[in-house]
C-alpha cells in the first residue's frame, strides 16, 4: 500500500455490519491454525461466542470495473490480496459516492474482522467470514502526505 499523496480511512462504529462476498478460501487471513487471533466472546451482535476466532485487519477497497451493473465492482484486499467483494448494494452506493468525490483511484482503507467459526471436534471444517466496519453515511479521515 505504498504510494504518494493522501490516503483515506473510512470510519466505522465498531459494529462490523457488512459481510464480504466471494471469499478466497485459501488466503492466509482465513487460515484457522494456532495463533489465529483472540477468541471473541459476545458484544458485537454477530452471534459470537466460544469457538469463534477473530482477527482484525485493515482492508483496502479497490474499484475493479467501471460497469455499474457489475456485481463484483468493489474488491476488498487484505494483506495485498483480493479476498472478496463488497455486497452489491453497498458496492453501488460506494462507487457512486467515490465518483462524486473523485476518489476512484485513491487509497481507501477500512477496518475488517475475519471471523472463523470452529467446531470443537474438527478444525478442518471451520467456516470463515469477513466483516467490514463501514458507517453510513460514509465518513472519511485523511492520512499520509
């Protein structure tokens, strides 16, 4: 995520209400081995409890296609790799907003939480989901030079 100029951070409310779709299941962020992260217990409204591991990341939002009808228009990158896309409804709203504010080719980051639900008997059948903490209306905070 190197580059010149300003980057922007999309503020959230700590609620992680937007789920990333079309996950790439082999991404290291979605691995469920030892040291994945802290165990999250309740409090976020996501049905978390024992057996739910969480890891926090910064995610980059990248417009992949200018076609407004494309379902996979806004990609979500973690650790430099695309792991999925914004949900179609949020993608459309975000793309229109970014175009209005001329932020299409700008570095935009937000908080992401990878949730890995494990079954006590078998870690191999764990399921992963990535939630984004983006408040609406969108609120930006600048960083960089």
